[in-house]
C-alpha cells in the first residue's frame, strides 16, 4: 500500500508495533524443553491481548498463530506439540497479523541458549545484510538492485541466498504489490520502490541451499541441498531518505 494520510500511517504503526512486540516477547519466552506449540500459543495470547489477528490463520488457515521453524526448516514451520525446543537450536519465528484493516509482517532467526552448533555467525550475517539493504532503500531505487546487494553481501560472507522466497508489499493485506522483492538480482524485474510505499523486506541467507521446497505437510519449507538458513524481516515505509522501520520494536538488531 501507499501511505496517503495520517489515519493510514497510524494504522500501520499500531499493527506493526503489535507484531514486533509479539515477536520480541516470543523470543524472550522461548526456552529449551518447551514445545513449539507452547511458544506459539503464548504468541497467540500476546496478539489477542493487543487486539490483533493472526495473518497466517486469516489468510491461509495455517495450523498455528505464528510460523516457527527449527534448525533445517527455512520457513512456514508448523508449531506442533511434537517439536521440543532444545539448547542450541536455530529457531525462526515469523509473526504477521491484522488489526483495524491493516496488516504487518516481521520475523527473525536466533540461537536458543548456548551456540552449541555454531549458528550465530549465520544469524549475525542475516541481520547485518538486512540492515544494510533497508538503509539503501529509497523511492525510485530498483528492487533488483537491493536483491543484488543482498546476494553480493551473502557471497562475501561465504553464504548463499534462497531464491524462491522473497519480501513483498504489505498493508491492506498480507501480500501486495510489489509481490517479489528477491534476495538476488532479478534482471527481469524493472520495478522500483515507491515513496510512501509499505514493504516487508526479508533476508534468507543460507549455508548450502538456494531453493526452498515444500514438505509433505503442505507448509514446511526445507532447502534443496540441506544446510541451514537464517531469516530476518522488517516492515518499512519507503521515503526519499532513510526508511521508517515500523517494526523496530522487535529489537532484532
């Protein structure tokens, strides 16, 4: 969406703060020994207290309030009772929701407890690249140029990017135009970021895989060549200068 008035700005701020706070609270609540469903139910309660409705449930009838992906799961992990969180897990939580007709999206990967399996470098690289990418986004900047920046930075650090998962426009629904803000330079995409546009920018930085494949459960995505991936995501408003990071309250940086 494009922000055209104060009401829209305030609406986007309110829902963005709700998803950001939920992500932050879930990250702090996560402990080894609890199930993914327990963590998800906690997130659902936070959203409800804030008056927000889970976007995955509303849009796709997803079997969870949030997406919780563990270790080799890249995205859209189902928060089931069978998944027990363990020390050193690479954990990703993605929280998106609706409130008052406005939608926002954010997510982040982190190591649960002690970094037993050496995932922290991957997590830190994903965070750093997202921060750099966001601060290069302005009105009239080519979307493909941001993709090129993300992939270039990933390669410099010894990583790859997932090519079939992308950022997207957001605001009046969960996924809007521009529908594909890729993590690589898509030379066929000539679209540009628009001033006052609302977009969810996300990194998918990977150790081995470049494609995320859907598993038999119909939701969970796992890399085509194995390994691990870290994702970080902010919803922002594009300006002529530094973007407005609507979900900065999630404190992924």
